[in-house]
C-alpha cells in the first residue's frame, strides 16, 4: 500500500500542476455566475434551470478531467521511459495500475469537492437553503461513477497507443452510455431478431452510468433523499464495475511489452 500511495500522490501532484482543472473551473464559474445574474420575468423558479446548467457543466468538466488525466498516465510513463526504473524498484504492474487509478480517482474527488462547494454556494444564494444530505449523496455517487470511468479509461490507455485515441473513444463510449444506455432495452424490443438479442446483451453488460447522472434531479428539483440502502447498493454496483475494468486493465498490462 505504501508503494500504491506513493504513485497516487505523484498523480495528484501532477494534476494540481496542470491547468486543465483551473481552466474548466473558471469557465464553469463564469457561465454559472452569468446565468445566475439573469433575472427572467422575476421568476424565482428559474433557479432550477440555473442548477441544471451548472450541474451539467460540472459533469462535463469532471469527465474531461477524469478521462484526460487517466488517458495519459501509462503512455506518458512509457514515452518518458520512467516505467522501467519504476518497475525495477521492484514495483509490480498491478501496483502501478492501482496507484494510477487511486491517484486519478482521488484527484477527481478533490476537483468534485471544489465544484460542488461553488455550486452549493451559488444555489444557496438564490434559494437560501442548502440541503447538505442531498449534496452529499449526489457528490459521492458522482465520484463513484468516475471510478468506473477512470477504470475504463485506464484499460483503454493500454489498448490504444496514443492518449488522444483513448480520450476520443472513451468519451464516445461514456457519452453513449449516459445518453443511450438506459434506452437500449426499448430499442432491442422494437428491433427483434439477432440484433435485438445483441442489444439486450449489451444493455445488461454495460455499466449504467446514467443512473448516477440522474441523481442530479435530487438537487435540481429538491426531491427527497434516495433511501440510504439504495444509495449504498449503487456504490457497490459502481465498485464492482470499477473492479472488473481494473482487472481487465491488469490482464492487458501484464501481457503488454513496454518497449
């Protein structure tokens, strides 16, 4: 664990030094503040649209940070040839993968805390309430979804040679799951035949990240809390899929030549 934490700390420091998060946060803050300063027809309920836009920006920004940061971890080590002295310490490939995963996940968690604190402050200034339990549930579920996305990206970075390819393909896959994954069963039902069966199989195999994204409605519409048992099961669901993709990444990495 000491080795894994050391690798994770390097990843966190690297993200802090890079400008990706700061640029995305400033853009999100500017857009949110501009939207928040607009008073449309003196309608107080317009704050719901403000929260929806801000949460969408937070999700997009978190995807950019998570996928972009993770996609370059292994290729950067190989390109700089620092992977060889790292593995000669000795450090196993499994420890390298777990360290990279943990570092990216913790770094994204820190970014999410900053995003949600800013969002909560803006929303509270308009609604004069701050349902902390709702924010906590949404934040942790968002972070759990990022664990799955980071594991997918890590596996993709081993398969594809260039980080740009990993970023593009992962964005396409994750976006498809977020916007189409929940409707694949209906498409399969209307398609029928072999293609319909294949779509059903895909529907039951993919991680349904849209379930985590839909928790935004808790904050947008001030809905009651998700039952804590259901919330805990959702975290377990994300943990299982993250473990599956990490295992796949390890199986790919242990057989891949580093030169």
